C-alpha cells in the first residue's frame, strides 16, 4: 500500500518546509517537492501541518490502583489517543511487592495483546528489588525485552514506595546498562503524616488532597532523586513534575551538567488549585498526584519547557469515572483514586497553549510532544520524526480548526473531561500509524490489534 501526502507543511523538531511524503508499507520512503508518483491513496494536506505522531510517554491503561482499575483499557485508551494525534504510548506495567518483574511484564503484554490501535511500549514500575532474581530480571528487561526504563515511587508508603537503598540499587544497575530510572518524586512519608493529621481533624473534602501534598514535598523528592542518581552515576527522569519548587531543582542540576530529565503534564499547565474548590464533590475529578498547584506555577513550567529544563509533556493518563470510582472517596479524600484522563487532548492543548498563544515555536511543539520522548526512551529515529526510513507515524494537523473539549465528544472511557468547555485551536485531522490510516478526517478507521509492542533501546539523550 502506497500513500502520498501532498502539499503539507512538514514540521519536525528541526525542520519546517513544504513538501510531499511517500509512504510505502509501514515506512516513509521518499520526501520531496511536488512528487509525481502513483499511489493507492493521495491525501491532500494543503493548509495543514504534517507532524510526527505524538508519543505519550506516561499512561496507565487498565491499571489496578486505589481500590479500583483505571477506566481505559488498551482498546479504548489507544483509540482515544489516536483521535488526539498520538501514535505511541509508553504505559506502566507494575511489579507488586514480592512478585516477579518478568511475570508483571507478561501480565501487561496480555492486557495489551490484540487491543491497541497504535504502537505501545512499557516502562516497569519496580517495587521490590530485595532478591538477586529481581536484579537479574531488571537486566533481562533492558537487554532482551525492550523495557529500558523503570519507575520508582517515593510516595504511597506501604503500597508502591521504595526506600532510598532500593532506588540507589536500581539506579546503579540500570544506569550502568543504559537504562533509566523514572522517579515519582514526592516525600510520601511526610505527606502521609500530614494526611493523618488532616483526617484526624475532620478535613475530608477533595481539596485536602492538595493541601496535604505541599510543593516542598515534591521538591525534596526531586532533590533526593537527583542526588541519588549522581551518586549512582546514572541519569534520572522525573515524572509528572508539577511546580516551580520542583522545577528549580531540575534546572539547578542541569545547569551543573547533571543528566536530569523531566516531564510535565497538561494538567499542570492548564489547571490549578482552584479546581478543588468545585462544589458537589466535583473537586474529586482533579485528585491526582502530585496535585494541581497555584496558578502562577504554570508560567514557570512553560518557561521550563521553552528553555529545555523540561524536555517533554506527557499526560499521566490515569482515568477514573466520577461516578462509582472517584466516589469511593466521598467521605475521605485519601480514598479518592488518584489520577485523571488526558491522553486524547494533549496535542491540541499543547498546540493551543504553546504555539497558538506564542509561548513556544512549532518545532518545539513537535519536540516536546514526540521527538524528545523518542530520544529519551530509545525509540528514535524509528519514531519521533519525519524522515526516510522512519515508521510512517504521521499526523495531519489542522492548525486553524477549533474545537471545544468535552466529555460529550471525547473517546476516552470516562464520564468527565478535565478540560470540559475549553476551546482550543489546532485539531488532529488524519493519523497514520506505521502507514495505516487510523483516523481519517476525524473519524476512526483503525483496527484494534494493529498496534504493536515496541522493544526500546537504551537512553539516547545524556
Ligand atoms: O495521580 C496519579 N498520578 N495517578 C497515576 C499514578 C502515578 O503516580 O503516576
Ligand atoms: Zn507517579
Ligand atoms: Zn502516572
């Protein structure tokens, strides 16, 4: 099958030109001006941007968490992602304490098998490295299974939290082999103490989720993560960075030449603490960790993105329905499942808030939504760019089209949208995933099971 994409404005992290792209099978095979070549399908991309498919490096599909399971599975979640212009997700498998890491990977392979409309890869959440077998399993994941990044938690004591010795052990081991430790950086031990006091005083409403997780607790976690990584001589990647206090720690490290990387998420760029004040328990929709912060932090995060102290934007898509799932915490904020939806809206939100509102260039938009993730997580140049030989993961993006984000028109399997009513300019029109049409003029034309598992190589940015 040959597809010719004509007349588009092709944007990568470094290029900006008008040209035609020939896709043959799964790959981009030719790029040029006014290509006059027979093809099975011709797509006219006039007045549109032609960009590399988005890579969302942080999703949680079908994940047991907080006494329930995230509402999107690999079928609904990847379909929604495709609608929004994302063609690769990197999802989190979980090793629960006392179990095998390889078994956890098998479980996540089964969850995704036959369901995904777009390509996917896995990070592994590691909660137990107490045995020699666990260390061998980490090596096996990096060397043979294509799972080269590992998330560790400084939060959620008793469930996911690991101690500093375990983090240091993982960093030393993974770092020496080109693997990457992704840190959920928050001082969960102190946070739990603050939560205990709040509940004892009868403060149970959703807003206390935010008020019991101060920015200093995140900054301390980031600072400690970086110090541990430095001692282990390994790079470190901070996930879902939410605030200026934490960003300052990353910036300071990077200014000193330390290989510290970080992502932020749309929720921290567009939403703020005031959302927790919504009536009728609606604040629960925004209970995520780290929590939404005071609004002034948003400008600092945009500056961080512009200046490359933050390398990318991923969603931390972890949806729970308001009805029945968020409601588990009606009488106690600490029982509200932590997480929020977003995989479908990331590209439009960042284009709108970033490019349309003049904060970042269109090249930087591509870099922070696709290219940097590919480089950091070992997928470049197969993914993350438009080049001859790369996978034909291509998004035809209408930079003038407007849409109003709403649960009424989204495809995520969740009964609310965090950005309800927000008008954005910049909408995904057509999506190819490894050469196959998945979205055509806004309509899903893909097939569950066409998405493949991606074995990743080791860290490519240092
Ligand atoms: O609230 C969140 N972020 N839920 C997902 C789990 C995590 O920590 O990323
Ligand atoms: Zn986390
Ligand atoms: Zn997450």
